[in-house]
C-alpha cells in the first residue's frame, strides 16, 4: 500500500515534468506536422546549460541559472529552425524527421564532447525529505511540483488570453487554418518554437533536479513526450498535458509489476499500442484519400 | 450488375452518404451527378473498398462486397480512376501499365528464381497489351518516360489505360473530363464509346452535363448523401428537384 | 597497416548487408524502418547463443535468419498497418524494446556483460581464421546478397515495390495486396540485416546490447540517404565511405587526451552530413513518394 502511494507521488512528479515536454512537442507537431526528434536535445541542453551556470566559476542560484538556460534554449531552437527547418518548410514529414534525427545526433555528441559521457547531478545539498506518514517527498520535489504547476498555469493563460496564444491554438487545432493565416504563419511558427523551447528547458532543468544529467537523456524523454502527445491526440495541448501525467504514472506504477529494467520501455509499449488501436484519431486523417 | 443498398458513411459529424441506394441494372453507362460534397467520390471509395460503409450493402453481380479489401474487389472486376489522377510518378508509362495485372507470377520471391521462364512470358504478353493501350491513348512515344513528366490531361489517359489493363467488367470514372481541353475530352469520349461497344460497363461521375448526355444511358442524382432523382440524362437535367439541389430554390 | 585496411573492408562488408536491407525497404518500397538495428541484433544474438551452445555455424546461420525473419513477419502484422513516420516510430519502439530485452533477459543473454567467445565461422571442417579469409568469405556473401536483391529489384516484384513507394493507393486500386507486398519487403530487408548481424557476431566474437542502439540505426540511415539515387550499388559504396571514415579515424595516431572526444566529434560530423543530405534531397525534389496524405 505504502509502495503504491509512494509510486503515485513519484509518478505525479515525473508526470508534471513529462507534461512540459509533451505540450512543447505537440505544439511543434500541431503547427509544423512532423515529429521533432531534436526536442529531446532541447531538454538535455536546457539541463546542461543550467548546470553550467550553477557550478563554479559562475555559481549562480538555481533559479537564475534555470532562467538563463531557458533563454539560451530559446535561442538554440530559433537557430535550429532558421538553419534547418525553415528551408525544409514544405518537405515531407519524413525528411523533416530525418533532419531532426541528424540534429539530435549532433547535439547529443556535442554535449558528450564537452562534458563527457558520465552522469552528473546538480550541485544541490542533499536535503532531507519530509515524510507524510510512510510517504517521503524531498524539498526539491516540492519545488518541482510548484514550478511545473506555475509553468502550466502560465501556458494556460498565454494560450487562452493573448492574441499570439489564440493564433497558435488556432493553427494547431486546425491545420487548414495555416493557409488562412498566410504571412502571419511564420510569426506563429516562431512563437511556437519559443514556447516549445521554454517548456523543454524548464522541464529539462526540473528533470535533472529530480534525477541527473547525461548527454543521452534526451532520447528517452522525447519518447515519453511523444507517447503523451499520441495519448492526447496530436496537436492537442491539453491532451498532451494529461498524457504526460498518464505516462509518469504508468511508468512508476508499471514497475510494480514489470522488472525495473523495462521502465524505459513502457512509453514505447504505449506508443505502439496507441498507434495501432487509435486508427480514427491518428491514422484516419493522415491517410485520407480524395 | 452493381447494386447499392442503403449505404451510409459518416466522418465525424458529417454524413457523406446517407441511406444511399441505386442499381445500375442493364444500363451500359450510368452517370452519377450531384453538387460538390454530395458524396459521389465517397460512394466510389465505398464501392472499391477504400472505405467500409457504416451501414448498408454493396452487391456486385449479386455478391456482397462491402467488407472485402480493395485488392479483392478489383480482382472481381471493378476498376476505377481517381478524381485527382494518381499515377506512379517515378515509374515509366510502360511500368505504370505493367503494374496493373491480376495474377503475376513474378510478384513473389520464390517463382522469381524457380519459374523465371513463366515470369518472362507473362511479362512479354503484358508488354504487348500495354503497348496497344498506350497506342490507343496516343502515348506510345512516351512509353519509357517517367509518368511524373506528364501533363494533367495525359495523367488521366494513363490512369484510364492502367485501369483497362485489368479488363474490368465495370469501370468507375471520377470526373474523367474535369480540367482537360476539349480535344482530350473528345479522345476520352471516343475511347469510352468503343469500350461500351465491347461490352464494358461504366459508372461515371461528371459535372459536365454535355459529357453525361453523350455517354450515359441513365443518371442518378446525389444530394447530401442520398439519391434524390434518377432517369434518362436529357430528362433529368430539367428535373425541378435536381435544379433545386444544384441552384437552391 | 594491411590489417587495418582488411578490418575496415570486413566491417564495411557487414554493414553493407545491413544497409542494402534498409535501402530495399526505404529506397525501393518507402518503408521508413527506424528499427532496422533490432534485426541486426537479433541475428547476432541468435547465432552467438546457438554457436556458443555448440550448434554448427551453418545450421546456426540458417536458424538465426529464420528467427529474425519470422519475428519480422510477426511484427509486420500489427506494425505494417501504419505508414510513413508512424511506421518508422513504431519500429524504433520495437528496436528499443528488443534492446531492453537483450539487456534484461540476462538468463539468456548475460545482460550488459554481453556474450564473449563466439566461435569463428567454420563449415565442412574448415575454420575461417585470418583477416583475408574473413574478407573473402564475407565479400562473397555480400556479392550473393547483392545479386539476389538486384534480381528482385529489377523483377515484377521490384516494380510493384516501387509502385507502392510512389503511391500505395494506386497500387491497391489496381489490385495489389500491398500489405503482403510491404511485408515481403520488410522480411527480405530483415534477412539481410540479420545476415549482417550473424557475420558481425562471428567476426567480432563479442557482442553486447550497446552494439545495437539508435546510433547504429542513424548510421545506417545516413548510409542509405547518402547512397540514395544510385540504388543498391549506391548504398554499398556509401557504406565503404562512411565505415572507412569511422573506422579509419580510430587508427590515426591521435594524442590520448584528444582520443576521448574523437568518437563524439565523428558522430557530430555524421549528424551534420545527414542534415545536409536531407536538405539537398529536398532541393532535388526527392522523397516525395512518401507523401500519402493528399488533398
Ligand atoms: N476523409 C474524409 N474526412 C472527412 N470528411 C470527408 C472525407 N471525405 C469526404 N468527406 C466529406 O464528405 C462529403 C462528401 O464528399 P465527397 O468527396 O464524396 O463529395 P463529392 O460529391 O465527390 O464532391 P465533389 O463534386 O466536390 O468531388 C463532403 O462534405 C466532404 O467534406
Ligand atoms: Mg468528388
């Protein structure tokens, strides 16, 4: 029983982070219609950038470091778009996917060349956990939950009440609108990259705070995010948000029945099952004939 | 020959077909008209198994085919073209036609190595047939060019020739005359007339009433997914219900 | 020196088999299989385990191909219902699950410790030992595979693969059972990958789950994209180029401190090349065949 409660709590924390990854990825998918494999590397780079600011010689506070990392990753995402994705705007989704695989490989190995392959952790002092009966939560985890919730609230307000936010939702809810928006659409795409990158960076920092950093951490988180995107229905921001929590919970509850080594495979199982058994929502529109 | 019984098909909240019924009886060429979005193309997709209907039956020579996969329906003798021509762009015209054969020994791995001679004979026979069809369309000079180079009208001809390679008993044409010049329309009309004489049956979607009148012996009118009228073409064009469907009251 | 060259040739021959399989799937049939490495790994693991337990090499070779091919055939049932990037991603998922299985089913695979001491290929009382022997044997097998695939691609079967790549709808509309045909392509490509995997295991003599990661998938994808437009010979040539570059760098007399970053820098270069190739392809208007959704 305790085990289940603890797993639920861990799943909730992980899920709140995955929700940030997933909403960003689904925004990109909704507007540009391809699976951005390099989204995982935006997450990874966000974590490493924050780490860079936190350690000596800079030794900034965690919050300042995270803020600077977010700005840096927004820059990185805009650069990626300008250099690679914009010239490929009308290419088939497969070419875009392969190009993003190339970016992913490049950034992963850049991180490895600079920081080495070893696992690192943020230089926080190991704070003692607070216990509620038998369930334990650390200060860091409480902070994670707060930051994630605040980010989600911010995203909600942005999409709901600002003009730019409404335009983004318009495009991602209905691909046809992209044509209607015409010249506006490049501006919308830029805003989407900014938003997706910020979400990835915040999520990456939180993820690293909860676990650790290593150059290849992007890929598994991309997979989780993609599973969440499919769960929510592609392009659906709030669906992806809920999807993120579902993935976090199923991973942490799943290991109660599966061997621990298969934890990272759970998101893949979910992806395959979703792809196969949601033919209408996912396939129906993709393979429409005329 | 072809009988549609109360077929319905919906997409989300839109009913593309609603209790649609029609029968081609013994008419050699049957027209299918109706305003944009009335469900004509969807009906073709249902007949050829691209869509499974939500309700109703499709009978071909008395046999229910609505839940068969497309390739089986095609082998039973129904061929079709698409509203926007779909051809194999990187393949040559010749290869586009050679694809369209019913039973090809060389399309499995083992026979490629064990019955190479048979594969070769089939190829030669098919090549001859394809050549004569390309000649019929006036495209034999381009037989080795990639089909992607063709103009809009020529694509329609290749698609038609490709369908004819299969010797279908019933041919479904989705707007064969749309968007092409009068000379080419004339050519297509001549070909279809000749085929009608050979005993082929047609079901033709067309907005051009002139073409319908010159080709079809009977016409069904579709509106909002249901058949609202039927009759001989010159009468149907003046039917008040049809005029209303097209132009409103 | 000559040994280095032979080593590079042998590795290239192995990877060429792997790449030709993927070229048949992606280039000829339009099946963007991002999980090809799973079958390379399956071939390697199957044959390693069988021969370590005393099964003769030739028998093990046939059994391993059968196992990998059979699994591809089964996996095809659900996954071939998908197309385009979704197919690719589901296969990628399958490959990652396979890797986790290699890692976690330690009772069979020894997990992360891998399988050492895989015997050298031997048949009819003859054992392959020196590098020249490997180069000749593997080269011969590559040639056979090449002739086989070449024959298939130029046959009516290859033509119908190309038709499916161009427009699967049209192919069904002229009576093709595209599900069966795509599965044939998947299985043939898999057999080639598995053959590559078997040969890899018996040459390197030690395998572990880290040999079969997404990196290998991207490497072989890079090879196929690089060779695209020149068919099967193109991917073989591209393999020798890419593997030559990769393995060649390892033998440069680099200082120790620099050695640590050689591998990542090399992978970065591969990433860049892949991006540039895709952009060039787009400019040339290639890769259009896969656009199924149309309106
Ligand atoms: N795959 C699909 N998804 C959603 N709606 C569809 C789909 N296919 C058709 N529809 C809708 O079904 C209705 C009928 O479409 P259909 O293409 O059959 O019309 P049509 O009679 O062929 O029109 P046109 O003369 O313009 O070709 C339309 O409202 C269309 O928007
Ligand atoms: Mg239509």
